[in-house]
C-alpha cells in the first residue's frame, strides 16, 4: 500500500462519521463524498470535495447514479504495483482512491417496515455502494475497504502509526468483512423478492443463505475437547435479543442450550411459571401465583435431578425466588428482569450465572435449522398453539375440570421434552417426566418411577400415539386418571377400549410433537 492521499466517504449510517473525517483530514488525506454524506461533512465544517467534481458529471436519476463512473472505479481498482495501471490513471487524469468508507442503504429495516411501499423498498437496493465496496475489497492490497463504523478507530490508528499506510493483515480482514457485508445484503434482497413473488406460506427457497455473526466463543463446545463458537442469525429475534449476563463465569454451550430450552418452556405457560432444565430436558415445571411458588412446585417434581440445573421464569425474579433457591445448587437463572432486592440476594451465590433475557415470543416466518451430516433441515418451528377446545374426547368418561387443567398443562410441557416423552402432572406442576426413551412404555415406567409426588388423580400427556396398551396400563396402575395423546395409531380402537376398561378419560389432539 502506498501512503494514502485520498478517501471516498459515502455512508447511510453516519455514526462516527465526523470523528473519522476529521482524523483523515488531520493525516493530510483529501476527502471525496456524495449526497447526504457530503452535506453532513460540509455542515460540520470539514473540507470535502463532491464526487461530481472528480467525475465531471452530476448525480442523475434521483441519486441512483452518483459514483458509477470510470474516474471513481478506476481510482479504486487500479493496481498500484502495475506500471500499466499507474500509467492509465495518469493518462486519463484519474486520482487514486486509497480508502473507501461505504455502508449501504438500510434495505433490511425498510423491507421489515409494514408501512414501506414496494417503490420505497426498491429504492433501498443499493447499487453504487456495493460496487465500490467490492472494488475496494478486491484491491485490498492497495486500498482500505471500511464498511463498519466500529472499525473507524482502528483504521485511523493504523493510518497514524503507519504514516498513512494500513498493515496488510488489517486490510485483508476488512476486505473479508466487506465481501461478507455485500453477500448478506444481496441475500436480503433476494429473500425479499422471493417473498414478493407470492409463493404460498411454507415455501422454502431453492437457495438458503444464512447471515451469521459470531457472538461468543464459549469455553468449549459440547465437551472440553471440542472447540466452539456461537453465532446468531442476523435479522432474527432469539435468545440473544436483549440477552445480558449480570453475574457469573462464562457460559458454556450446554448452559446456553439449557437456558434456551428453559426459557422457551416457561414461556408456554400463561401464568407465572418456572422451568428447571438439565441436559435439554425439564426436571420439573410449575406454575402458581408467583414465580417463587412456581419454582417450589417445579423443584418438588425431581429435586435430585435439579442439582446443577438451569432455571428460567417468565416473570421478573424477586426476593421470593432468590430465597426459594437459596439452598439449591443452580448453575444459571434466566429471567426477563431481576428486581433490586432479588438481584442482591441472588448475587450471594457467586458462582451462579444470572441472565436477563426477554420472555420467549415466537416470530412469524422464522425457520428452524437442524443439522445432519453434510446438510441441514430447514423447517417451520413447532411453536403453534394447540387449542384444547379442538381436542377430541374418545372415551366414555370425559375429563373433569381439574383433570382438563392438568391435561392442558402436561401437554404444554411434553412438547418440550425429548421424544419418546411422557409427562405426568397435576394442574400446578409436573409430577413425573419420562424423556428420551427408545420405547413409549419405558417412558411411562420412567415417568412413574421418578415421581416423588402423589400420582393418584393426575393426568398424563404423550408426545405421540401409543402403539400398544402397555404404556396406558402402566400409567393407570400408578393412579393416572386422564390422558392426552395425538392418536393416529392403527390400534387406536384397542387403546380407547383399554382406557374405558380402566375408567380413564382420554383426549386425542390430532397433532404429535416429536422433539429429537
């Protein structure tokens, strides 16, 4: 890289612009600019030339064409190490451009705004900006491409320390960032055009491009011998929207998985609720008049397994919750908020990680990605609400009011448990959970065997149909009086007859909820 003598600034996001421009001018670098960026710099009293003075051509087509000119792109793309390129610049009177600072029109935000017209969105498809960014990034050996205001300070510092030159390692990193920036931008435009094409809901694009930003490098992946980095999908809501760690050591990936599972499960309950999760499965879920009452009910389900767990609540965490878990070893607590007293009490447990994170809310149009070797399944998430009013009673006995409340609660929990899954519950709390078994009857045995609370009069939920009556008999023998399941087995008639024989009330939902 030769000593920088000229920079082109054309940015929509003007954060840090005056400081950057003043710093460049202070280093003796001439500034070129366009449109709103030029006006902002001129208003700040910073010396700047309009691009039209270099091109000899005004902006036209309402600003659609400003920088698409050989005297701009020649100055960016000329290889300073090729004598023919340098001679061509000289012969045509083209000034070299050494620093290109460009960020693009806000297409994503404009397209996401329901008030935006198609015409307005189309105008946010940047043409000249990506062309300059790609040109500068291609020519990174002699030109600095800057697309992120967060990089302004290090670029200025490098220019100052290098007497107008930026080290190649930094130029290369910035070029990579520039190409990723334009790649993501083009993907957003293509996705919007696909949506505009009128495809039916549930249409999956032929190409699915993901824009992922590294958020954190945990201590390791799933195991200490596996390195890992956690990325978030840009433009998507999720666990990292509003995520803030208030206390405790660095979270592991497994901590984050459990925190996400617990937060999602707690959000399925409309009343104050608490979910206790270990290894992706709930140890217990409770609801009540307060989150500390809900936590105590959840803990009673399986206090042994709750040792070293992740707990999420769907209401602000106060002193009552801190006092309820004072004697317990809880790795992570996730809450939408912590009040002052509750936070003070929680902080007495120095090793306890405290996470402030909004209550989970499913977003329309989201896709869930599941990995297989060499590829991914993209599917609509299993967040849709199941209306109990649509469930079909199939037995002679109908569930009583208390049983129906327990069935609804058990069904909300079982859909978040690894399959094969059985959940036994009363109206306020889970009583026994059988998760991740290879046979459904084993899941029934596990749910009954782990129960530390009375099962008599409880309800049970199964995430998929019963292939045989053996699981139903295990639950009935333990005292379960009502059952909810999807139905759909070729032996449904046998199951209904068995339920009538055991005096069970049974409902079919018509929808299964496998969670692998």
